[in-house]
């Protein structure tokens, strides 16, 4: 029997879609898959449709647009060009064999750095209008913004918010997020009035659990008393608090790890430890 959705989203940034993992995810109550137009050399959508097209109806599928093939075979290039974004959403739906439930504008900050607030706002608003138009045309269910570094975004939305109303905002989450990123992300949520239930976290381990820092820390102080878990589980649970988010996109190709992540969502956290941690990282400065 499938269990209730606990806000775990299986991210496909680092691993290709694996049918066994996806079936296991469903059995654990994991209902979200997050991918992107450019993942796996622009093949992620087709691979997903090919490997698990018949399962996709059981998942909420989110993807992202903003990176495009460079044409020279080199690194993908980033663009907020509205026509390219719209075409990428259409192609995503075609490749997936279904409309994505959610399409994020992928790392818009890359096109905003170095611009003044007014120009940043104009570029961002035009890109958001393209995604909002795609959602209105039902090419995708809803649209949002996924940002790795929310600081340039904060500058744009502090200038104006009138045409920037994402349904979801996805931010880095957890202990690997430095204080300036954390506060800029929370600021963007506040200015855009994105409620906690519409905020998603990503990359709860900063991309890897093999970093020696993870084996050097003891995270038990963050948990309410009398609970046992691994460092990865505690770190994952904390990603729902820093900043407060309803869902967390995490990468794993290991079914045991996925089971551990789902189990971690029920861990109880010490609110006072979270507050103290926030105070400490703010004091430490950038
Ligand atoms: N700008 C953006 O929009 C953006 C940027 C980055 C990420 N994201 C989203 O966030 C998702 C996750 O990010 P990410 O893959 O970069 O980083 P991540 O989730 O922080 O880390 C993934 C790594 O953690 C390991 N791991 C997961 N669960 C574990 C467990 N229970 N125990 C031990 N190790 C565990 C995985 O190894 P195993 O495979 O061995 O479990 C994998 O190597 C992406 O797939 C994407 O959906 C979005």
C-alpha cells in the first residue's frame, strides 16, 4: 500500500531515472520527481518517459527551463529569452509525454548579475510572463522559480513584484546554506508573499554526503530527545527548517538511502536548537 506523501521529491540532477528506484519511491509514498530541460545533457525528459512513462501519472513532475544547448557542444548557455523559455516548456511536455505539473524558471540570477534593479526586474518579469502564459495555455500545470543564489533575485523583486507571482519558489536548503543565502532566500519569499507551503528546498546535502564535514558533525543536538538517526537523516530533516519549506528535492539512486530519507521526515526537531543555529550563523557573517 502506498503511504502518504511526506514532501520528498526525487531530484534527477545527478542520476538518470531508474525504474526500480521510481517504483520503490512510489511504495514509500514519494510522489515528486524533479528534473530539468538541461539535465543529463538535455536527455532527462526523454529518458524519464522511456524508463517510466507509465508511472509518471502517479508522480507530480516538476522540471526547469533556462539552460539551452550552446550549439558548439560546450557548456549549456543560460537565457531568459521569453520565446526560448516558452519553446522549452512545449518541448518538455512533448518529451515527457505529458504536461509537467510544475515548471521552474531555472537559476534566473545568472541572467541578472551586473544589471541594475530596474533592468533585472524587467528581464525577470518578461521571463515569468512566458511561464505564466505556458501555464495559462495548460502546457504546464503551474510555474515557479528555482534559484541557487537568490541574491540577484532579491534585488529585482525589491524593485517591483507586480508581474512576478510564482506559485512555488525552490531554494537551497539545510546546513550547507550560508547565512547570506538563507536570508536572501527568505527575503524573496517574504517580498513575493510565497507561503511556506509553496516553498521547496533543494540539495539538502549540498550535492554530496561524502564531504568529510558530514562525518565530523554530530547533529543530535538539533533533534528533540530520545530519537535515533544517522547524520544524513538529521541533515535531511533539518533541510525542511532552513528555510522552512514544504518539500525537499534530494538526489539518490540508492533505495536504502531513499527509505532512510522518507523515515527521517518524521523526526522531531528542537526549535530552540534551530533558533540558536540561526543566531550563530548570522553572527559569523559572510
Ligand atoms: N538550481 C537548481 O534548480 C538546483 C540545483 C541543485 C539541485 N537541484 C535539485 O535538488 C536535487 C538534489 O540536489 P543534489 O543532487 O545536487 O544534491 P543532494 O540531494 O544534496 O545530494 C545528493 C547526494 O546525497 C547522497 N544521499 C542522498 N540520500 C542519502 C542518504 N540517505 N544517505 C547517504 N547519502 C545520501 C546521494 O548519494 P546516493 O545516490 O548514494 O544516495 C547523492 O550523492 C536535484 O536533483 C535537483 O532536483 C536544483
